[in-house]
C-alpha cells in the first residue's frame, strides 16, 4: 500500500541535490585557487545552491507530508486489511457459489441439451402431426366430396321404389294366390275329365268304323241290283235308285224318288263325315288322350302344374319372405341410418358455423 501511495504522487530523489551541493562546495574551493573567471562561476554556483536549498526545503516539506500520509496510510492499511479479509471471505463465498453455479450451469447445460433433444423430437412430432393434419384435412375434404354425392337421396328413392313395388306385388298376391288355387282346381278337374274324353274318343272311333262298315255293306247290297259294272257308293246307289224307280208301279215314282234322293244325299255325306271325324277329331284328339308322349298329362297338365302353378306358389311365398327380409334387414336399418346421418350433418353444419370452419 505505501508503494501505491508513492505511485500516486511525483517522486523526489534527494541524492542528486546533495551531490550537486558537494560539487558546488568543491567548486568553491577550487575557485579560490583559480584565477580569472572564478567569481562568475561562483556566483552561478551560489545561485544554483540557493535553488537547491529551495528544492531541499520543498523536498523536506514533501517528506513531512509523506510521513503524515504514511502514518495515515498505516491506519488505512489496517482497515484495508480488515476489509480485504472480509472481501476474501466474501470472495471465497462467491467462489463457492461460483463453483456451485458452475456445477448448476453444467447440469443446466446438460438439461438444456436434453431439452433441446426433446424439443427436436417434439418438433419432429409436431411436423409429423402437421403433416397428418394436412392429410386429415384433405381426407375430410374427400369425405365432404363423398357426402356431396347425395347417396342418401338415391338410397331413399331406391328404398321407396322397391318398397312400393313390393307393396304393390303383395297387394296382388291374394288375388294371384286365389287364381292359382282356382287354376289348380281347374287343372285337377281337367285331368280327372281326361279319361272321359278318352272314352268319348274311343266311342267316336267305333262309330266311324261302324259308319264305314255300314256304307260298305250298303254298297255291296246295292251292287246286286245294278247290272252295270260300276264301283263307288255314289254310282252303285244311284244305279240302285234307277233300278227301283224303273220297277215301281205307276203313281209311286215321285214320292219314292224324293225319298230316295234324300237318302242318297244322306248316304253321300256319311263318307265325308266319317273321314272328317277320323282326320279332324280322332287324328288330333286321340294322341292327346291316349297314353304316349303327346298325352295332355305330359304336354299340358304336368308342365302347367310343375312349371307354372307350383313355381308361382313358391314365388308368392318367396315374395312374402323377401318383403319381410327387406323390411327387417334393409329398409328399417337403412332408414334409421339415414335419419342418423341427417342428424350428424346438422351437427357438423352447426359445429362449422360455430367455429367458422
């Protein structure tokens, strides 16, 4: 601390002044021995001695002040040492805190590094979440476009159309079922009537055979009275009429002639009737009522019963089952889902309006 004090004031060294004073004294001694010019030199030296004395006086004053300052500084040094001890103690505390802070700083730096790592991870997650958010927004827009297709209206219209068709069909079902019942009964009656038809056809066939046999017998019987060699029922019977008329007594010819003429006309129609019955009736009906591939049981009764009436009854049953399944499995669930979708649309619209989305 004294060094510090001296460093704060200008330094005065008394040694050079003393040396100068001795030199001056020696110079004065030499001046007595030297002749010429010594007086002037002595004067100069005296003046320099006076100046040195003034400097010495000033130096003495400075030394006194310095001694006083040193005494004061001695007291200040004690206080300073006390303050220095206090400051040293505080410095030690500060250094301890500094070490603790350094440790805390190291831990904080480690925590900062860890937090930075976590922050980077969270930032990556945030970027991924933003990407997912953009993708979700695009997906929501696609769902909005999908919802804009208005599938609900198409489903409702389809359900209404199918439901109306089923209801209309089911309304006709009792009439159709009654008709099928009546048709089945009529078909059963027709099938039961077929043996009678077969009997009638057989009887007609027998009658045709009898007619043809009778006509042949008439032709053979008339041939005995005809002298000409003619054939055929018409020619032979005509010759028979002529023979009868030629041998009748007078007065009976006109009446007999009319009777024979009518008989002749009847006989001439019988072959055509027989042939017509055989071709137009027996030829067409007989295959349908006699056993064989063309029997009405095979060509009419069985197809109508097996391919029309039975499938129609099955169709009506399936129609009832279809309507029940349609109502239970499609119509009711679809209507419930459509109603729920309408409620959700209203909630979505209200949410968007409330949040300005």
